[in-house]
C-alpha cells in the first residue's frame, strides 16, 4: 500500500503572493532568528540544514558565515523561491516523508514550519538524529491563539480581522497543522530527547 499523499500546504511557494509573504515574514522574524543564530556561534566550517527555507533569508545569512569549509542546504517542499549560491545548495524536501542523513549537521533550523506538518511529533526525533554530536536545533514557532486586534478603525474592521483569524486557523487544521503548536514546542523538544 502506498503512503498517503502529502497534505496540500496552506501557504505554498510559487504563488502570486509567496514572495511578498516571504518578504513580510523575513522582516518580522529575521530580527529574532538571526541574533539567536549569531549567539550560537555559527561560523566557518559549519554544516547547516534549513527545513522549509521559504524565501531563503536565513539560508543566505548562514551561507555567508560558514565559509570556508562549511555548507548550507536550504530545503522546502517547493524550493522554487530559493536561489543557490556559494556555500548554499537548494533541494526539494518534504520533512514529513523524505529521509534525512544521520549525524550530518552542526545546525538545523526550522522556522514557522513544523506547525504545518501533521507528523511533527515524529519529525522532531529525526531532526535530532540528523545533528552531529553537540549540534544545535533551532525551532522557531508562534502560538497563533493570541492574535487580538489591537487597533482597528471600527467594529466592522475588527470583526473582519477576527473572521480572517478563524479562517486561517481552520485552514491550517484542515491540512493537519496546529496554529497553536508554538506553546507546545518546549515539551515536544524534551520528548524528542533534548
């Protein structure tokens, strides 16, 4: 019996809006993600893997720091918005289905990805096994259960925003995602052996 087909991504690459989406996510979250990576000491000779690299801002940042002797593999289920470069390779990878090499990476980064993966509890131990001894796993997720409208022009705009949030959560759940998984990450990492 063949394995089930992967769920359709709620927010996919290669759409009319995906590059704008990546740009907005990078502007919002790179100021959080990149200082953490810098504090981890990413430098020459590191071998890094990014899961769900989207537009590639993290992968490009890493590639600048791992030379000489290092490498970055930027992966996504649909890598069409990623561009390879020096120290930076690009590959299609469905982290829920595709194998990962064991003990291969000094650093694995997954930002705003695992909340979309129905089998995230099974994926985490595989990511841990893909790390070299002493390697680092950086998981950045959000808890979308708290996104209140803080300033809207009127009650109708507030209701529209709330309807959007409900629709976004429903679409993610229908595809097997969990928009509230961000609050579960620490426990999931502990369960994965970290």
